[in-house]
């Protein structure tokens, strides 16, 4: 897990990247954008020759997930593993022809991707928050990589420390989840699936891992009952705007109505 490979100047959200290696076969999970590429490529070499990666695995197609795709396609022989929904969108991150015969489009039901002498399980996580979205379960380490689910807002240094008690941690997760998760229905369906897995560590793409049976069970209980996304929206959120945006100050000011 790499937590702090980018300058934390407030301009970009903190992101984690992950390397999984089994018997000489390597996969990088959610490698991030261009601002993380150089540091990540160099950091990988401590454990695995980056140019020998077999897979670039993407939970979805957001810029903080695979905006660096062109550079990975150039620097390695890896194949991109991503939802079929994003299979024809991902090439927009690269130069023409870079992804030809190098994209593994994952069906909605997911699957088990060979990795060395083991597998990486590609679990359906659609609408968390992307339409085509996957989480990744490593049955050897029993780590569940959850993309934007379980995200907490913090620095890269803070993200190194695992969370073992969820209650004081919820404040760092709640605002993000209420906006970025689509609905409580989706959270309940995902939780029903996740409870069938033996998970020792739940690791999001932003923020700290959640470790231990108790904290993970608390997380399941929390999201199972969380109202979010479309649950919170009504006609008040869909009005013709009156506020004005100042392009110089980036401020939004309410417009004055004249009777």
C-alpha cells in the first residue's frame, strides 16, 4: 500500500495505490493519476520490477484511478482490467492504439482473475459510486480492496495507521459516503455479499484501512443503515440556478432578485 506518493498541497485528494504479487506475477490496483506515476513506478521496484507487471486493475474509470494509464501502457506490458462499461472509455486516457488487445473487460457479475498460483476476485460493486465498479478480494491475505467505499478524508501519513475502532472514525467518512454512494439499497446489497467473505482488512482507495473483525463488522452495520445519494435528493436539488460564479475569485454569490 502506497499512501503518500503525491504532494499534499490541497489541490488533489489523497489516494492509495496497491501492489499485489503472487509467485512472480504482479498487479497494481488503482494506480492513480499522473501526479503519482513517477513516485509509484520507482517505489514499486523495491518489491517488484514495475516493467514486469501483468495487470493494471481499475475499480472504475475516474481520473484518480487511471489517469496515468498511458504511461503504464508505455512502461509495461500489463493488461488493463476494468468493467466492460468502461472498456471503450479507458482508451481516452491514452494515445491511439496503446490499449489495443490489452483490455480485459469484466462482466457485471465479476470473476476470478488468475494471479500467480492464486486469484484476485473481482467483486461487483456497481454504483459505489460508478455505474461499472468492482472491488477486489485477495483470498490469500484476506484483504478486501474497496475503492471509494470506506473512504476517509486524511493525509497520506495518517492513512498509514489502520482503524481498529470505527466509532471515532465515522466523522471522517460520513460526508463522503452520503454524497458519493448512490443509495442505501446498493449499500445493503453489497453488505449482504461482503458478509459472506472472510475479511481481515478492508482497504479503501482514500484514507486508512479498517482492520479486525470487530471494526469491519461495525463498518458493515454502519453502511447498511446509511441514507445517501438519491435517498437525500428531492425537487429542491433540481432548480434553475440564480447564483453567479466569479471566475476571478472562484466565489459563488446569490443573485439579487428585483421585484
